[in-house]
C-alpha cells in the first residue's frame, strides 16, 4: 500500500525463541532459525500498549489531582486534614500539591509522545511513587497514621512505582 513502509517478516521456529525474558524486556528473545520470509505492511510493535496504558493512567491521575488541587487546595483538608493557615500557605498548597502533579503528568505524557523519552518517564513515575511511599511508611510507624485513605494512597504508590520500574526495564536498551 502506498505510504505504508514495508517490512520483511519471517516466521520463526517457536522452539528457537526464548519467551520468558521477552515478557519484561522485549527484544531479549533470540530468533535462531527462520523459515518462510515474506513482505508485509508495518504493524504496531506489540509492546507499545504498555507505555500508553501505564504512563497514560499515571498521567491522568497526576493531572486530575493537580488541576483539582490548583483549583481547590482546601480538598486536602477533607482528604488528609491539611489546612492552610494563610493565603501564602494556600498558594504553597496550590504550587506543591497541584503544580507539581501537573508537571509530573506532563513528563509522563512526553514519554508517550516521544518513545525515546519513555525510559526517563518510567524513572519519573517510579521516583514520584516510591519517594512519597517511603515517607508515608515512616509516618505509618512514627505517627501511627495508617488509615483507609492513607493505605489507599500507599497501594496506589506501590502499584505505579512497580509499573514504573517494569516499564523502565522494558525500555532499557538491549545489549548484544
């Protein structure tokens, strides 16, 4: 078809492909024997769904929280009891709880739009998840503050942190 790049595809001997490593890091499997090569249209890389879903969901979460907290920083009082005692404090809540979330969302969206930036976006996601989780776990022990809301936040941080690490491992260059 005009306008679509053509690629040479080969059907491989399934026994020659190491499946397990390729589940986490696509491209680690090796094609040893081939048979029946043919020309075909380019198709999307099967593992491209991962950044779109993981980075997309994380970006949506950060953007939603960010916009909400820029617009309504008093929501923090409802969720976790954080109150601003002055207009300057309200501005700081908007900046750090809202603006930073929006910036994180932008970095994650960039990883979807620019595949060469995906590995960096996954590191950002893991750090933005595991960093607060570490502080939260200290608080659970030191402050005995583990309630339903904070446990849900911790579970979300664990999930996105792990997905960020897996994404980074999947996007790391394959040597060899």
